[in-house]
C-alpha cells in the first residue's frame, strides 16, 4: 500500500486538528472537516484554529471544509475525530460518502453507552466494513504538546498489519513516532479506561492528596484495566506499552488532561454540572465512559473498584471524601 496523498480528518477539535497537523507535516494533503463553517474559514484564512489550539500555526497542506463530501472525496484514510458517544450518529451520516476500500481510523477513546461496544466495533457496524479496514490511534497524546511539536510516541493498531504500517508511514514526523500493533481490544480498552482513572486521580488531587495516592491509583487502575482487557481477549503486554501505561500516566498526571482537570473540580466539591460549566460546556469522556465500562466489567465478571467509585461519584451522588475512604477500606488481599 503506497503512501497516501489525500487524508480526511472529520472533527476539528483539539485532537482532530492536532492529528491533521501531524498528517500534513508528514507530507500528506489533509482535508479537515469542521462542523461550524466559521471554524473552517478561520483555518483557511489565518492558518489557526484559535478555538481549540490558540497560537498554533497550521501547515499549508492542511485545508479545512464544512462539507464532509468534499473532505472524504478520494481519501485513502478517513480519520474519525469526534467524541465516542456521538461517533455512531455522525458516522451514519458520513457512511454513504466513504470511498471504496478506505481505511477508517478512530481517535475516540470510550465504550458506547447504549451497546457497550468499542469504537472500532461501532465503526465496523455503522460503516458496514470488515474489521481489517478499521484502525485505531492511541497513546500519550496530549494535543497541545504535540501541536507545539514536542516529541511523543503513539500506537497505530489494525488487525491487518499492512494497513497499520501504511498509517504508520502516513503520520511519522520528526516529533511524532508511531509504533504498530494488531491488538485493537487492548489498545481501545486502555484508551477508554485511562480516562476514568484520570478522573479518580483528579478527584484525589482535589481532595488534597499527593504523589503516593496518585501512584497508587495509577498502578491499581492499570491492574483493573488489564483485568478487563484480558477478559475480552486482549494481549496482557499491550497494557505495559504506550497505549496502556504510557497514556495512563500522561492523562492522570498532566494539567492538560481534561479528565484529570474535571476530576479535580469534583474533588474540590463541585458538581458534575458545575465542572462542565467551568469546562465551557464540555463533559470529559471519562464521565460518560465510566458507566459503560462498569457495565461491561459486570457483564464479564471483572472487578473494577476504582471505576465503580468514579461512576457513583459522577452519577449517584457519592461524595468524594467517602469514596476515597471506601477504596482504602476495601478487604485486605495480596497484590
């Protein structure tokens, strides 16, 4: 499969715009779809997307449009950069426009609430394509740092290795180093669960706890994520890699993480509605995914105490202080 010359990115938020920049910097002609015409116009006229990436200059090979048909025309890759819980609805509208044999690439990290399906499963179902045409990008990918050209590594996963390698070539730059993987289950479960663990770390920070607490939550969070992934057929080693431990550490530790910041507000006593208002109306992915991940774990008989507590804080009125006490008071056992 040759290096693609034309790639569509559907979704002009911070990560969608950043990944479009990566693809353009790698030498591709990139068409970025924005829902709002004014965002597309701003990008084309000023080379900036100040609503999501203020101060970042976008390359000339990146063009924006509010016409999805124009964006996906003749594309070899179509990158889906919309939130996990809106992916199904958006993709249903785009499906008739997709080029034949296109590779569909998911940037979303979550588990669908209504079906408990991973994003690649949703894509395969809605687009009516075999799973070997679906790829996933995941890793320690804080958008603002990557947009500024700071070095990072990531994982591009696809069950068909040839497509994974083609995507790897398409997004390889001096600052963005992709590795290939074929374990979609492990990559996607890692990406969804790390948002929930980051909420827990934020809640702990809001309560005034320090590094020992954070390290404990990250480590035990990785353990419960791994249990779920293995129950679903993932490779254990995936969780020790970039999309597992790497993404978990970045999301739990960085003030650039929306999930960590959202959780911190909850820990300081704000409600979900108040935290959402402070985040300019955005709800972190983990607030929604904690419920679907909890249900998925229950379906497979997997114990996920941190996820359970985060769900109850976000959706059942459990106060953060008692939530922390509950985790610390769990039954003693071997690690």
